[in-house]
């Protein structure tokens, strides 16, 4: 009852939940279109247009969720925003440059002369790689408490590589749903290779997180908490098994269920994110600042919440509408 009685308690919790939801949606949605960009070098020139067509109606809407998450962090938890962005200034700058490069190359590749199209295809891949690696590095540094040491930076580098491969996997799973024929068969092969990066990345973070502090270790391995948390790894293993089984059947069998690998991969991301949220709550800066210490005044949060209740449904509605309108297989890429 106290959680929903005191505004100084339930308002920070609500904004932390909204921020977490925005980050999760961003990681899944922009994760697959970053992954499609990472797969560009593995496709021929004709297939590259099909890859771009598969994300064309969605990629800019997907990035809106990142803007929302950072905006919520800024207005709801200003001290945490300062600490996190200051600690991660360089990877954040690299990520933003990569996202800008993606946006520019996405447009220019369609309007530039044929001789320059290969350059912009390469720029699109480079921007996707920069954004993916920087996000993975930030994730690793956040898990390790935002402390810049050689060990933490090494772990963050490893996380950057695993998340990049994981993005390529969910991008391939998206292509299985959005394409057919030879390209779909290639996407199945890409997914079979990329799933190992996702597994290793989830495993590395899951193993490292409990040892960041005694508090985290106790949250995961004390009794009876470890019994309540057992479904997380069990469900994750079941999803991995299902994805692998499904990939072995596609694209030759059950193509009408071609959406299920992407759905299962999204669920796997959600479970992993849920585990991280459980680990670090109530801290917004790991082991340094809680959401209650970093939160703005309850009066300010209440006003911001009223605005969020208008903005969030609008973004969600726009996202759902775009996916509904452009459902089905990606068609020929045309700009006339």
C-alpha cells in the first residue's frame, strides 16, 4: 500500500518503469533494424535493396523510443542523467554519430548516382556497427557500475561484440519474416550463426552481474529468492531451444509461422532485461544512486506524468499503426 500511497515513492517507481519499458522496446525494435544494417556486407547488391526495404517504414519510428527513454531519464532523474552521460560520454557520442550516419546514408543511397551507391551502403553498415558496438559497450560499463578500469573496459568490449552479434541475429530473424526465397534462406543461415553471440552475451552478463556487489549476489542466490527466479533461466533456455528447432525447419517447412523466431527472440530480450531490472532496482546508477534519491520533486514528476500519458500512447499508436500498414513481406524498394 505504501508504494501507491506516497507520491515520493510511487512516482519515481512509475517513471523508472516507463523508462525501462522505453529502453526495452528500443532494444528490440531498433535492435533488429541495426541488425539488418550489420548484415549488409553478407548480401549482394540486389538483396541490399530488399534489406533496406524491410526496415524502411520502421527505422525512424524505432529510434523514437530511445529519445523517449533519454528524455525520461533527464526530466525524472536529473542527477542520474548527469552521472550516466558523463561516465559514458565517448560511447554515447559514437552511438549518436553512428545513428546520424545511418540516417544520412539511408536517404543518400536512394538518391546518389549508381557509382556512389556502394559507398552509401558501406556507410549504412558502418553507422549500424558504430551504434551497436557503442550500445554494447555502454551496457557492459553500466553492469560493472560505470567505473572505468581495465577489467571493466575489457568486459564492456566483450559485451559490445556479443550485443552486436545479437543484433545481427534478431535482424536475421526479422528478415526471415519479411523476405522469401533465396534471401530468406540466407537469413536463416545468418540467424543460426548469430544466435550464439546472443547466448554468449546473455550468459556473460548473467554471470558477471551477481559478482558486482554483495547486494546483487544476495538478490540472486539467497533462499528463497533463487527459487522464485528459477523460471527466468529455464524459460530463456526453452526459448533458445525453440528458436534453434524452428530455424532448422525454416524456410522449407511452416513458413506461415516465419514470425515466430523474431517473436521468441523478442521474448528472450525481454526476459534478459527483466533480470537486469530486478538486479539493479532500486538503483538507477548501479550501487551509487537510487531512483528515489535521483528523482525530481513529486510535484514536477506529477506534471511530467500528465504529459507522458499523452505522449506515450501517441508514440505507441504510431508504432503499431506503421507495423500494421506495412505488414507482410517487404516489396520492391521504390522511390517514385
